[in-house]
């Protein structure tokens, strides 16, 4: 039986780079050069292709003198090979989702073989085109194109390890696992928002740094979405914003196959998705028969989309599970292929007598031919950056600082220092001062609020809004689209160009964007979430707007730091933590109600430990009788109650536990120093859910929390109703101290 001559990715050979730029830049794809990566002659390669195409045609004679016809046959055979790799991978793993990779193989092929600009030997090259698979279950399409294109991250052996523990080919694409994967996708629709974020980042940086005689930011973003993505609200939110912002270098390709897991989409879905995108301000292109006219899709992505002044929506009329007996049915979505189905596909594609995972040698050559131009593109870009640096040294310095991913030296010095007589404000107000101070020294800071900028106090006053006319602006007006805002912010962060995205709304509305926030942590996206109105203390708006369970839900996300600062000093510390975490997301939970700027004993440095002692009247060698643990504005109440108790002769320690996750990471010695195990009488005070606090107060401590929903009223009255007053904390403490 025939064997593949290439079991892993070939090294790209610089000497093969002979011709111009990839199609994504000049509207023309790179034709087959018929030169083997191992140095085989053009004649030998042509002979090999002729034999393979003759096999594909079932022995029929071909029109060998017609170069256009020949390229079409080469394209078709490459696609056939991709489909068989899908079948082999799924059947070996006994798991996976082959429906999309089979149905959209032509799309993946055209993008990676004829369109996109990339260098597989440097997957993180800044000016590469970006690809997002929003329908992440179809990840085999991406893994196969990465392998054929020469990425070291996906070898043939990796395709054989699909969905296995520790493999580089997990069941949905993960950017932290596989080089060449830009964003982690899986929950449907998220990738559309991520793609909008990537395109927004490109447009923003191009506006800031490109010159008439020097272009250093110039790449496109491609995204494949499916029917499930079209149904999810986040995709519509993101597409609406992209249309409004005229992100013309964004191309979304719709796998319009009319099937989901439960059956045909007609069960639940009847709108015209293409017309919806047109109404959102997109350029729409319909591809009716990609299987018999692959050139129609080539022309759409290489020419029509590239010329548009709007984002482009390409609606591909596809057939899920193409070539399988399950083709065009929901059964093709996931699962393996039985022996008869495999025989059926082998016969139809003239693939008989070939071992699993066979790759036609010339298929590697086709992809390598295109990838080589990516190598040349990067070399050319490096030269352009050198020229740019000579002409525009100041801009080049800032650009290089950004894309290095490193923060400017001593940026923390820009943070304000709050005096003892600072005007009293809410922690959201202190945050506003910090944000505007650091925005002047952090050129990557970009973002905004979901129509709540004036309430969240999230607006960089020294910079314009991002808009079609001013894409250099750093304030992004997201409108009332919380979910998309978070997904777009992930895309901005994962553009990996030094941009620091900020996403702001009320804490209660974090529920709208929870899935995208979880993906921030999973994909190591350093988004800063500024969530204000963070407790029942927001008052009059009542229980619909008063968060209770939100804090504990966010704290439960692995890798997500949640900081609830108590005053201006702690807000400064929270900014130090959040901005420093460039590969992990952070929540700043901020108040609407006002609190002193300087609670005695609070400090920015203490925040860096997650928890620290604010005050303690115990002798230096002694232990307190009681520990009060607070967060946010409730820390001031703990201090007031402690003073009451100390007046009665009690030894009381007050601890700020501003960030559980940071505190838990400290040494056991440090944690024991702050919360001595011998002091069992402890009270936690936080106007939110009690869940999680038992770990810090112990079995003999008390948890002062909110055990039901809030209510409408003046915040002082609401706090009083639920026991969040210095008087009630004092009373609870006295009762606890009186216990044996």
C-alpha cells in the first residue's frame, strides 16, 4: 500500500522563495509552482500531479495544456486529501466533529493555500493574517490546514491523537495549546466576537502608526461561523458593532448547511441570515456551489472582500459531512464513520488501497509553496519596519514597545497618591482618576463601557472615541452589548500587540458576559473588567440591579483575579495588579456609594498580597481576641466596629481580604501571620453571597452576608436592613466573643 512520504512538517526553504506577495495582499493567489520542497524538479512534480489527477478522474484523459483547468484539479485533489484526513482522525480517536471539516474543506483550503498571509515557522509574526474558527467543534479543519501548511505544532502524530489527554489537538481549538490557533473557541458565537476584536485591534493600530509612505500594520481577519453561531446573540451583537465601525478587513464566512445537532435548522430557525448581516452594515456575498466552482470563493475572498469598505459576510451554501453517506443530515455533525461509509468515500474519491493518514506528497508542496511566500512577507515586513524606524523614530519606539508585550518602565509612578484630605468619593470615582492617570503612560490601554461610561467612570478623557472616522481613538463605545464587549475584548487581548483591553459595566451584568469572561481566563487573555455598583449598596435600583451571587461566581473561575478595593489606596493597588497581569484577566469590583479615600492602615502594597492587616490593637507578641475580615466599602464598617470593641477593651484585628486568589497564593507562613489559626473567633463582612467565606472564618466564625435578594431604597437604609452597619457588626462581634 502507498505510504505518505512526509510524516511531519517540512522545513521551509528560503531558496524556494521566488515570486511576489500572497493573494491576500494583491488579489491573486500563488499558482502551483510544481517544485518539490525536497528539490524535486518541476517536470517530476508535474508528472506526479498528472498521475494523481488521472487517478482522481478514474483514468480519463485531462486537459493538461489548460493551466486554469490544471489548477482546479490540483485544488480539488488537495481538498480530497483533507477530507480523508478528517475521516482518519475521527475514526482513530473514535470521537470528534467531522461534519464541518468535510463540508467546509474547500473554504479551509482556499484560505490557507491561496489567501492568508502567515509564516508557519514564526506563528506569532505580528503582521500575519488572523483566522478564527467560531464554530470550534470543526477544529479538525484548522488542525489539518496547520499541518499541511508546515506548522510544527501539528504533526501527523498529532492528528492521530485528536481529543486525547495531553495532545496538541484537543476537541476544540485552544490558543494556549497549539501554535497557530489565535483564540480559544467552542461556545458558539464567541469566535465572531473575537474576530471583531482582532479586526478592531488591526484598524486601531493601523490608524495610529501607518504613514502615507510607510505601512507597517496591514493584515486581515478571517472567521468561519456556523448556524449555531448565527443563533447565538453574541454573534449578532458583535456583528452589529463591526458594521457600525466599518471593520472592512474582517471577513466572516458562514457555513450555511441548514443543520444543527437536533436536526434541520428549520425546526427553530427561519430568518435570512445574509440579509440580517446586510442590515447590520456588512457587504454580503453568496457562494451557491463551492464544490463545483471553488474559484467563486477564491474570487470572493481575494478580490471582492479585499476591496470592500465594509466588513464582508460570505454565505457559503455548504453540505455538512460532504462525501459521507450522512451528507446533508444532522447525523454528520459528530461521530465516527462505519466501514461501509469509509468504503463509500474511498470509492467516490478514488482513494482505494491507501493507508490511513496518507498525504499525497504534492499536497505538501502546494501548501509549502504558499507558506514560503509568508516567509518572504515577514522578511519584507522586517525591512519595512527598519525603514519606518529611520523615518519615524518616536512612533517606531512606541510601536515596538507595544508589540514586545512589555509594559513601559516605571509606569506605576503615574498612579495618583491620595492625600488624607482627599474629597470623599466612590471607589469607581477613585478608579476614574487612576485610569486617566495611567492612560497617559500606557499607550496600549483601550476599551470602554457597555453604554455606562458615565456610571462606571470609565472614559479616558485625553483620547478620542474609536469610530470609523477616528479609529486611532482609545475609547470604545460598545453600546448595550455586554456579551460581545467581553468577547471583543478577548480578541483585542489575543491580537498580542500590546493592547490592554478594558471592559466595563455594572457587576450585575457580568452575568450577560460570564461565558466570555470564562474564556478570558481559559485563553489567558489579559482583559481588565471594571464592574461597578458592586453590592446591594447601589440602593434605589433594587434587586434587579443589586448583585448578590456574582462575586462568588467570578471568584470561582480559575485564573480570574477578583479585587474588591475598600478605598482609594486599595484602588491604586488593584490597578497595579490588573495592569501587570497581561496574560490573565482581572475584575475590579467597585462601589457606587462613597467611602473615605484613606482608611487608616490601608495601602496599595497590601493589595499585592491579596490580604493584609489594616489595624490591630493587640500587643506585638500577643494574639487578637477577634478578627474582622472585610472587603470593599464594608471594610470601613469593620474599622468602625473594631473601634467600638476596642473602646470596651477588646483586642481586635481588622483584615482587608481584597483578593482571595492573591491571598491564597501567599506562603503558608504569611497567611498564618494574617489569619492566625489559633484565633477562631472571626467575622467576615461582605454585602454579597456567603459562599466561600467559611474557608476564611473557620467553623467557629460568623459570616455576615446577603442570604436573599436585595431591595429598593436608599443605600444606607438597605445596608441597615441587611445588617451592614458598624452597630450591627459590633453586636454580632460581642455575641461571638461571649460564646465559650
